[in-house]
C-alpha cells in the first residue's frame, strides 16, 4: 500500500516537472515572416493610351462605268495590285465608235459650209468695192456735166444782150440756149446715176453683212461639231474602264455580258491604295480638347507617333503618325474621329481590318512606380504594405494614377526609396516585424 502511494506521488511529480518544462516553449513568439520587397522608383514615365480602330484605304476609288453598255471583258485579276491607267473592264465600244464617225462627218460638213460662207464674204466685199467705184465715177460725171452746164449758162447770159443789139445772130443765141438745156438734163442724169450707185453700195454692204453673219453661224456650227467629236471621243474612251489610282483591286460586282450604266447603285469594283494606309479610331472629347489645345500652341510638338496592335495581338513593326482629327464631335458617342497613317510596303494591312492604336499621350515627370503585385484592393481601397526602417510593416492607403506595363504610377501615399512588399503582403499585419528575402537584380522596380 505504501509502495503504491509512493509510485503515484512519483508519477505526479514527474508530470508536474514535465508541465513546467513545456510552458516556456508554448509562450515563445513566432519568427518574423519572410517577404519580398522592392523600392519605390522615381523616374519620368511616358503614359500611353489605346483605342480600337479600323484600317481604311489611303485612297479608295469606287470604279463605276462612265457610259452605258454591255461588259465585254474583265482585264484584271481580283485582289491583285493594279497601276494607274490599267484597263479593268471593257464596255462594248461599237455604238460609241459609230457616234464618233457621225460626229466627224458632221464636222467636215460644217467646215465645208464655213468655207463657202467665207467665199461669199470675199465676193460681197468685191461687190462693195465695185459699187463704191461706181459712185465715185458718177460723182465725177456730175462734176463734169455741172461744169459744162455752167459754161453754157454763161454763154446764154452773154449772147442774150448781144443778140438784142444785133451783134450775134438769133441762131447762135438759140444754140447756146439749147446747149444749156441739154447740159442741165445731163447734170440731172448724172446726179440720178450717183443716187443709183449709192443705193447699190447699200445693197452690197447689206449682202456683205449677211455673208459675215453666215460665217459666224458656220463658225459656231463648226465649234459645235468639234465639241460633238470631242464628246464622242470621250465616250469611246470611257468604254475602257481604267484604274484611276494604283492599289489593290477588289472582287468584281458585275459579270461579263451584264448591261451597266453610270446610274447603277453598285460599283463595278473598288480599288484601294493601301501603302500607306489609314487607321481611324474614336478618341474621347476630353482627349480631343487636349490635342486641339496642343495643336493651337505654336511651341508644342505636332508629331504624334502611333503604334498598331493587330488582331492576333502582335505589334505592327512600323510606327505610324497621327495626321488629322475630324471637324466635329459625334453627339451620340461624345467622341472625335482621329486618323493615323502607317507605311504598308508589303500590303499586309488591308482596309476594314481591326486594330488597336496606341500612343504616348503624356510624360509624367518624377513619377513614383511600384509593381502591380504590391497593390492590394480591399473593398475598392488600394493599399500597399510598406516596410519601415525598423523592418516593421505599415499598411498605407495609396492613390493609383496609371498603369505602365507591370507597374503602377502612385499619385499619393508613397515617397521615393521606400520599400514595399511585393510577395507575402497577405501574411503580414500592421506593426509586425518581417524579414526580407533576397531579390534578383532582374526583378527590381525598374522592370517594364
């Protein structure tokens, strides 16, 4: 009985001793957690923006017939590159060749009639000159007969007193009187001849004016005939549908044998110049205002470089540049259509193709950068775990400005050089001491 009690006491003492030995190990604090940290980096950062855009031909020409007729041939390969002046389609030229032949015949007829009218003008001018000569001759005859009549009138005046005195015979007086009367009649006849000659001049001049008017009429007819010939030549030339620009020709819409007309709703095909090629994309009204102000500033740069991201996610190797903003804001979307141009030497880019356009819209000076994984979103509040100089943790609310590749630009809440936790931040609490894990040089905060 005593031995049993001694054994129980010994066991109790051993348990107590064991309990006393375990108490210090249970009360010891856990070791500081190991975290990875990176410093806050300060540098100038270009801020980019992206827009969804569509590629548009630099020049897109809808090919329509200029004359009506049946298509007789297609002279290009669909989807191939054509050059300016290449024959694309042929409209039946025979009706237009006949019209040209008729117009040329009418021109020859008008030219012949013009020659006849000019010959009539020459003849009328000669008749006018003859009539004027006749007038001069008649006037000279009037002058001569008037002089003779004056002489015989003087004879009568001289012979009359002499005959009364008997110095001359009555017969001589009578002869003088008769000669004077004859000369008076000759003067009247000469003056009548002058009037007839002057009337003939008026008639020949009227004929000349009519002939000259006929010349002008025939000249107008010749000009109209020449215009008709030129129009007929144009129509005959329009029967050959040529490429107005160099570019890629699309599929044909009309088939050989179809009757086509300039009033058709659909074009025969479309040719697009794709080197270079436009990218059109809508930008917000706020961004457009900033660009308008920049364009209005003569000191600001007007060279905006663009990057193109294709539908497969790859970046187009050649950079483009912005060239224009539309004249108005779309009231339904509140955007302004912008246009950029990209080189396209291999015709890889085609109109209608989807693409994203990226551009640097501003450069933030002395921006503070941290890796994106350092930022925690807690119910809409952005937080960062900052390591104090004594290796304790401080949870700090920050304001994120923009994203640059794998980094965030922090507008408020951090200072340059501070250390932020990038891994293990979810295992720490404010005021807790942490240990830093080694960080590879390639994973520094300057990574892009």
